[in-house]
């Protein structure tokens, strides 16, 4: 994991997009917002889950997936990081060649300011649900779940990596914080139904529970075949206060980060150090 560096104050950005099934158009839109965010001073820029492609079904996801070594979106984002001299979190891309059954990895990429991949994370928790109104999701039919939690050391502190539905599993966030994460990324394509009900509450809770900054780039609007996502990319401080909210439309948000706040909050509420073994209910 490596040590944190001395730098404690910097600006980060979350990008909000309405991706469809035209990969080039999606990337162009994301690149434009990232360039604007970099001009606004952001040195760490996060993109949402499925930033380069939102397919209407699992078949479309599998057809658009590529091996990591040849994925055109990854190549574009690596070049963008070098151009902007900023760290980029590519919320997720569909990566093939990970499962004999043809399922793909839903993989995040943390890219350094020289355009090199510094860390990757495969989404662990699969969103398999039927929602009121007929919405149905079966991510496990399309995606091979990951099994490894990831914390990466950067010039902006240690960053824990998660994706979307992971948000509902607080033990993952606790593990990341106990492993040293000071910021935790939650790139997402949250449904409008569940986002309206729970998005702000869950992100604030994860920040409070871990004493970490949470940054959550988001998809928004209506996508192919009528899928609707909630938007409201958020940046939340370690006390649980929302310090930037992306609203409903594509664009970007920025916020200034002070990592000394992480240490202060964890000293005030040292629950990360108070775990106790216990026997579960009979």
C-alpha cells in the first residue's frame, strides 16, 4: 500500500454523465467535463460506473467489453490523464477474458498523472433485484464478481475503491478505512428509484462510519431502453456533510479536500479502533 505523502490539501472533481451505447460519444463527453474540471484546479478527477458504455442489456455489455490491454476507452483515459497531468478514476469499464462462461469484469481503473494504471478494482457485490414498477437487474448474469478489496497510495492520500452497489455493504468500507483509506470512491449508475430513496443517506453514512471523504461520480438521466439513473454526484466530508452535489444534469462538481480533517474526526470518534469479537446470534 505504501506510505501517504505529506500533501494534505488539494481539489478533487466528480464527473456526471448520461452515457448511452455510443462509446466514442460517451468518451468525448466525459473528456470535455474532465478538461473543465482540470481547468478549475482538480488534481483527482473521478468518472462514474459504465462511463464509456451503458448497454440496454447484458448481451450489449458483453459485446462491448474488451481485454484490458486493448480496451479503446482505457487507452483514451490514459492519454487524458497524461494530457491533464491529473489522476483519473475511471469508474468502471467492461473487461473481457476473466470468466470461462463469458461474463466480464466491472473494473475500476485508477490512473496516475503520467497515464499509467496505478490500481484496479473489480466490483465485488452484484445487483440482482426486481424493483417496484417492473425494473429488473441481474448483474451476476453478466459480470464476474471481484474478490479483492483495494486501497491505493497516491499523492492525494490513500484511496479506497468501490463501485455502486458495494455502497450497501458497510463492512467493505470499514475494511478500507482500517487499511488506511482516507478517501473512498463510489463511482455509480444508481437507479433513480433507489437513488431517490437512499443515495444521500448511504453515502453520508459511509463517510460518518469511516471518518473518510467519500466521492461518488454518477450517471444521470435516461439511457438506452429507458433505464433511468439518479445523478447527484456527491462529495462528502468525514463528518458526513455534503460539500458538493451534482444535481440532475451532466456536468462536474469540485471540492477542496483537507486530509487533516480525516485525522481530527477519527480522533474525535475513534470507532475504527473499538472493534470487539463477539458471538453471532443463535
